[in-house]
C-alpha cells in the first residue's frame, strides 16, 4: 500500500518546524493580542515546549502578577521578568509567550533579540479592548478609564513592538487560524532570508 500523502496542514507544521530549527519563537505584543493562547497552539503544532513567561514568573515567585505589582511595583517586576525571560531563552527550540511589557524593557528586548525569532501579534484597539475587558487580572489596566490607558500603551509601545522580527495581524478569527498565520510568517521569513 502506498504512503498517505501529507495533508496541507501537516506540511505547514513541518515546514514551519524546519524553518525554526533550534531557535526559539517569542511572541510579543500588547495585552489581549493573544500571545498566551495562540502561543500555546503554535507550540503544540510544532511539537515543541511552550512557556508563558507570566506563568513562569508566577511559578517561581509563588505570587500572581497582580500581587507582584502590588507588593514590589512595576520596576521590580520588570527586573524579575528580564531574568526569567533570559533563562527561558537559554535553550531552544521553544515557544515563549511574553507579557505585554517585556519587549518594551531594553534589557529584556536584548535577551529576546538574541534568544530567537520574535513575532509581534498586532491588533487594533477594539479587538484588544473586547478581550481584556472580560478579565480584571491586569494591574496596568486598573485605572479610571482602562480603555484610554490601553490606547496610551498602544501609542507608546507600537513603535517598539515594530522592532520584532515578524509581525502578524491579530484579528477576530479563531485562535487556530491565528496560530497558522504565525507558522506561515515563520516559513516566509526563512524563505526571505534564504533568498537574500
Ligand atoms: N483569536 C482570538 N479570538 C478570540 N479570542 C481570543 C483570540 N486570541 C485570544 N483571545 C482571547 O482573548 C483573551 C486574551 O488572550 P491572551 O492569549 O491571554 O492574550 P495576551 O497573552 O496577549 O494578553 C483570552 O480570553 C483569549 O481567550
Ligand atoms: O503589558 C504589560 O505591561 C503587562 C502585560 C501582562 O501580560 P499579557 O500581555 O499576557 O496580558 C502582564 O505581564 C502584566 O500585567 C503587564
Ligand atoms: Mg499573556
């Protein structure tokens, strides 16, 4: 009997996995972009480990992100985040989803740039707001007008996220479709670097 042909979906996973090699894939972008949920799917498609830096920070500190912000403030949180992300990126391949402020911090951004291929999940304000408004776990949005705060963060941070290696538009489509778009971007990036 002949071998079954690879399906289109299988070949997407296989091609992305080959393109990534031993590098890490690091998801960056604003709160609500889908880094944590899409990253998990991407890792499972690529059959490589998935780590969410916020969950890792919560595990090592035995505190929630909100508790860390409340007890030590944002600056201390960023220092811990930088150390954790540096360690997570020491070996690859892995998919690492970062918290929204990670790539904005100079030290952490250097670790990410050195540690693998970065992907900015870029979304517009209404998409982000619809998603983050459902949960109140994000300390930076505990303000009088959280939507305006989110917009301010967009304005300040988007030029910095633009320094990521790849950009994928995060739209209101199923997370699995977003994960496929990340895989396609990894393949495209590899083709472009091979051609240059
Ligand atoms: N493509 C998507 N479609 C619908 N809901 C999504 C999508 N991506 C993420 N979400 C939802 O939006 C919320 C924020 O997603 P999350 O992955 O935590 O984002 P981030 O880690 O970037 O803050 C979660 O409730 C998640 O289920
Ligand atoms: O944008 C930020 O500075 C933050 C984003 C959060 O992660 P998500 O982007 O996964 O929500 C979390 O790290 C913390 O609340 C700070
Ligand atoms: Mg997250």
